[in-house]
């Protein structure tokens, strides 16, 4: 592989961003008067934990030539780690056909050797049918920027990805996401490295690439959450307290914002926005703001819900997520 590119360009002119830009909504957005609406692509058929097939690919020549190639990199280990990271998105049941088949075949061969008991032997049964497919192609690069004796290495992972609805065959998202991570090395004026990050150690390079990859995955996960929002049926509203019938076992993740809407004669009216936290099989939260849209049907529903604690039991009320929280491990384990 080629050496990393080097630049003397001042840091404030580089424009290199480590922390990814994400589309998020918080409680304060609605307390400040943001309009209450329904997200795009919400679908009550998807108000469950979706099965997501993930394929991660990276070839031997997956080098970003404009940035130079890392000299030490274990691509198979990195692709497997990316599958594990995607599995942390509790919105999905993640399946990897290649790994699953290899594991089952290996266990069947071992049991057929006669070294195990006859009872309880594995049989290959039916696997989960994937609802959606996520295909990711990885490319890698590294750039070095000189700062006197202390130089910065910026490792980059470019993910070219697409998300497909297997039932319809529609590609619902196709884009790229770039993640970066920074490391420091110490050089003498002669150019000799005397300290800092070991760019020739495979384990160290894979570690920084996982960090960069996770930053790219944050972008993809953010778009996945926007494209495939989770939802539930509201079971109760008392004052500003609400609950619904699905939790993290059904695909809700951490604390997040939801829009509560009223399904009236096939028309969905956004009624309020709430901040919720999931339990195992139900989600509870607090209503942050009621919809002040003057529409007669919306205001009629708002007043009826406020005055009648049993309204949710006898009417079609739902809540749908606004964005998807990211796994807390991504921020706790991979610091900039």
C-alpha cells in the first residue's frame, strides 16, 4: 500500500471534522415552539423490531488514493467488527447470512464426528426473513499533517451504502458516509518518529479504524432511524403522562422524542409530542407540547384527550419516533 499523504496546511484551514453531523430533535426544540408533525415514511406495519440483513464488504484495494492508504490493516477483522457494531442498534434484529451459515455448518460437522451426545443435536431450521437489507462497502485512508514536532494523523473510513426494502425491492436510501478519527505522532526535524501512535501496528490501526467507522455508522444509523421510525399504540394518557404498548424488545431504543397522533377515519392527526423512555415491553413518557394547530379536528381531539383519561382506551392513538437514539457505547467507547 502507498504511504500516507502529508500536508503543512495550518489546522484551522483543514476543515477536517471528527464529530459527525446528525439530524436530531430534542425536548428543547418543541419547548421553543417547533411545529408538531409526523415523520416521513412512518408505517404502522413497521412498528416492530425489523429484521435487517447486513453485508459489509472491503476489498484489498479499498484505498482512498487521495488520502493515502494505511500500511497496517486487518480488513476481515474490521468487517466483522462492523457487523457487531450495527447489531447494537436495537431497532433491528441483525442477520449476517455468511457468518450464520458458517457457524451452523461447523457445528453440524462437529456433532457428526460422534464426539457429542445424540440427544439435543442441532438441526438447521427456518431462519428469520429479512425485512430490509443494508449493504456497506468500506474504503480507507490516512493523512498526516505537520505541526512542528507534533504531527496529526487523520484516519478516514468511507462507507458507500444502500438500504433496500426486500418486500418491494425499493432502494430507500443510497449514499456515502465518512467517518474520521485522529491520532498524534512525534517526529524529529529529520522526520524520524520518536513517539506517539504506532501506525505500523495492525491492532492499533484497526482500533482507530473502528473509531472512524463508528463515526460513519452514526450517520447511517441516524438516516435509518429517520427512514424507518418505530412506533406503538398509546394505551393511556393521564394529564401529561403517557404510555404505549411496545418497548426496547420491540425496537425502541433509549430516551427519544415521539409524535402522538390520532387515527380518525383513516386520517392521522398529530396531537402532541412527548419525550419517552422504553421499558422491556412498554414505553412511558411525558407530553412536552400539545399541537396548537387551529384545525378543528386536531383541537377537538386535544380537548377530548385532556378531559377524558379513558380516551386512549377507546380510540386509535399511536406514537411514532422522531429520529433514533444512538447506542450509548458508541460515545462512551469511542472518544474524539
